[in-house]
RNA sequence: GGUCCUGUGGUGCAGCUUGGAGUGCACGUCGGCCUGUCAAGCCGAAGGUCGCGGGUUCAAAUCCCGUCAGGACCGCCA
C-alpha cells in the first residue's frame, strides 16, 4: 500500500516502475499482445503484456473476469498510440486479489431498480463516484460558510418520544418496554440549542419520514441540512443567510466541478445572484393563474405543476433559477411558525424552490411561550407530549428562525438527475430496505 | 392511499395491435481465430417455466380475468 501509485498521477511517472491497485475494466486478449484497462478511484489506464515476454502473466490475463481486483506492477511508458491518456504500463507482474464471478449482474444500461439491487457494483462507475465527490464538496462548502459565521455543529438524537412536526408520519421502534420514534426532523433540538444560547447551529444528518410516497423525489430516510439562527428580526434574516449559503456552495462547486458536471451529466451549474427573487404565495398563485394553470389544492398551497409554472414565471420575469415563496397561511404551516404581527392568518415562513422543486421550508419560530401554547391548542395538538419542548421557551429564549434543506434534492437538481435515488448512496423507500 | 404503465436467457430491448414451433437485436458469459488493441474485430456455443395462477381457443409471450412485483404521476413532504 505504501508504494501504491494512483492512475491519475501516471503522466508524471514516465519510465518509472509503479504499483497499481484497481479493478479490471476491460480485457483485450489477442494472440501476440494483451491489454487490460485497469480502473482505480482516480481513473483508468491501459496495461500491456507481450505474450512472449511473460507466459505467466499471459495465463493470468486469459483467466481474468471483469471487475476482478488486481495488483499490477509495471513500467510507465509514454505511447501516442494509446488513446487512453497517451501512456500505458508494461506489466512486470500481475496478481489477482479477488476474482469476480463471470457476468456482472448489471451494466451501464441497466434499469435504476436493477442498479439499486447491485448498488455496490453500480457505484464503481466513475460517473457515480463523481456524484459523491460533488456531495462531499457541497457539504464542505456549507461548512466553510458556517465556520466563517460562527455556527456550532449539532448532533441531535434520532430516537424521540414523539413527533417533531405535525404532518409527516413517524416510524415507531421498540424501545425496551415502550416505544420510540425515529426523528422526522431535528427541529425541536435545533430550537433547544437556541434556548441553550448556542446562537447559530447547523446539522447534516438523517431524517425519517414514514410517508408512503411513490415519487422520484421522496425517500423514507434522507439527509437533511438544518440551520437555526438566534436573534433574527424576521424570516427575512433566515432567507438572507440561506441564499448566501447556497450561492457560496454553487460558486465553490461550479469552480471545481462545473466542467465535469456539464460533460458527465449535461447540466450547466449557474452561480445565482443574491438576493434571490421573493414572491408571496398569494402573488405566486395569481401569477400561475395568469399563465393558464389553476392550482387544485383546496388548502391553497402550491402543487407540483404550480411549482413548475412558478419556476417558469420567475425565470421569464427575473431570469433566476431560485425563488423564495413567502407568507404562507397558518393552515398549511406547523404550529411553531411565527405569525405576522399585522396579519395573524399568515406566517413568517418561506419555501425555497430551485428549478421548480421545493428544497427548503423555513420560518421564524414562535419563541413566546404563551403565544406558542395558544398555537398548539389552535392546531388541536395534545400538549402532554410537547411539555418538554414548551419548557425550552419558559426560561428566556432568543427570537430565532431557521430552515431545513433536502441534501438529496439539492444534488438531484444540481446534477440534473431525474430521481433522488441516483444521488443517494443507499436509497430507502416504501419498497426498498436492501441492500 | 388513488390513477396509469411495465414484467420476455445474466443485462437492456423488440415481438403483443391482427394468436400459429421460445422468434430477433445489442451487451455480457464460454470456446476458437486474430502482429498494438483501445466501443477491438471475426467465427461458433451455451444460457428461457415469456412474473405467477386460471380462462378462451385446435393452438397463448400475444386475447380475457385474477394475483404478485416494480415504476411514473397525484396526494403527503425536504
């Protein structure tokens, strides 16, 4: 291992002997000369062996199966004839570390569901590795912004005694002689951190939703990016932070990966201008209606087609991929969203849509205990289970707000993928718990 | 949960409308050939309960009913 050379560094190693570790990508076994394409985490390179030069290696190559793992030792030779990087490695030894069973159960054309069955093989493909290199860069960029702004990182518990949101359904698990629930959001604990005086916090972690949602943009477990900020004047402060966080991220990702994303996924990464456009829900519904589409939802929220229509409207009028939708009515928001002082039917909340898909819900939270209790009662939520939560606000709590951002949705839009399953390491949905 | 769509060698498809021998294509696998390939090429071979059950028919991958599995959209949401 100490001597391992990565394929990506071979151009600078002409004439040297190198030790490579990787997978057998292709075998072209001819009468006089044999070629292997070896794939490692950094790229692919051609290995070459003259049968006359080494009968032992020749025999090993003849028995190779695709995706077997090997250790190859050889000399780097620059050779313009070789289309793959203009170089090859002339083998001095070849050792099979693990022989793959013949006939891989999938190939690049396989259906997504088949690929998910054999995800560990599917993920070997370089374009799939790239997705997770980009995911890593996205999270690093977020952390860069948080660190510069003095945020603390939170690791909140995923086992809870009850619900932390009103709408979404919960997974119940055995917990000794009682039951516990998997956290559908770190919402309450983020707010506890505000009461604890942490000031500004973030968490990147799993959340669980027991909704039987059969769509390309839902999973039952996904990674949520959560932020909470103290001492805000309104949800505007939260939106101002989020747009900066997202714009920084897209600038970082675009700089490092923009070209590869275009080449690999055919998607252009555009760095958005700040501030993002804002539109009230009422104005959004009117603009959508003016385009000839009537949102059918009785509750008054946008439906998926409405979101797409709004995205088109914003693109045409503001030339922007993002839009904050604000001023949601109390009826479609959870009890903890703060209401507008002059208009108690509306909340100080927002959604963020990117290319017509909801990626965030955020709000200023209600931090005044009397008001909060009254909103709990108004929503008809039993207070017993919320006692510990309501206590957070009884001994001095700063005004605060925050948001949750769906990491998988962000990656899906960023790369122009059609399905969150493509950008999830291991997808979990109503019909999938394996592998 | 609702609507619609799809199940055919290891993988991806075509065949179904208008029933006629498991027919075809691409990738992969196995064997052979091949003086540097690079999407290698050429020749050959193996590999199938056409998701499952029932029905119609002389005859069903094909038509009908049921069932199971998966997917897309809607609802719910990040």
